[in-house]
């Protein structure tokens, strides 16, 4: 298991997106991607980019030291059924997770900040062709949840439902993005 620290550069395993570690929690990392988005991801979904070594710095001495038998094999193409479970991108909209301090922010400012974060993350997911997202909004009075549902109705091809209560409690909404919405 890799150990991550704040400031480390990481790359996602399943895409070319890179990011910087902003916060390390027990079971998740908070990252700032190259595109300027913050997201919480499990540590298993990223790899650490070494600070001092890159492939361009390695001198192979003009010849390839790998023997034919040592060369990496092409990955075999998996046949059969596709894996059904695709991990969801989680967006925690609790204001204390989004800003360092709410000092000087009215409740209206806080709500607008949370909605703008949700909109940016949804646009990011559409651009990156993600299939599922979970917006963690908390239970509260239901104002943020209602505003999120209004936001989601503005997009075609989204299916919105309550997220798994055993994992998220009652304060999360899951969004499925259809392939037609990604075009």
C-alpha cells in the first residue's frame, strides 16, 4: 500500500488525469486535478508519481537491456461480461469540506458555493465520460437537496435517485449519466 502525503503528485489508474494531494484521510484522498477540480477518491484508484525520477531521465546506454522474454506482454483482452460495478465519483458538498472558513459568508453565499461546486463537478464528469456520481449533501432542512434536483433537471440524460443509505445515510443523491448525455 502506498503512503500519500499532502503535496504529492498522483495519476489515476484508469485515465491520464493527474492531480495533487490536498488532504489525506483514513480511507480517501482529497485531490486537486489538473483541470482545477477537487475530488475525493479512494487511495487504490491513484498511483504516486515519483518526484525525482521520470522516464526521460533514465539512460539506457543506447541499447534496450530487456531481452525478448523480459518484455512486458500485451494485456489480454477480456472476453465475456463486463464488470457491472463502476466506482462512483463522490462529491462531498458539506461546506466545511469545500472552504477553509465560512467566516463572512451568508447562508445564501454558502448555498451558491455548494451549487456551483456541484455544477462544476457534474460538467467535469460529463467531459470525462463518467457513468455515476454521488453528491453528499447531508440531511439538514433539504434546501440543498431540492436545489440539486433543480440543477439536475437542466441536464438531459441524467437519472437521479437516493444513494445507497447503508453507505451514505439519507443525505446523498446518486446520479447516473447515460451515454446519450455524454455526446
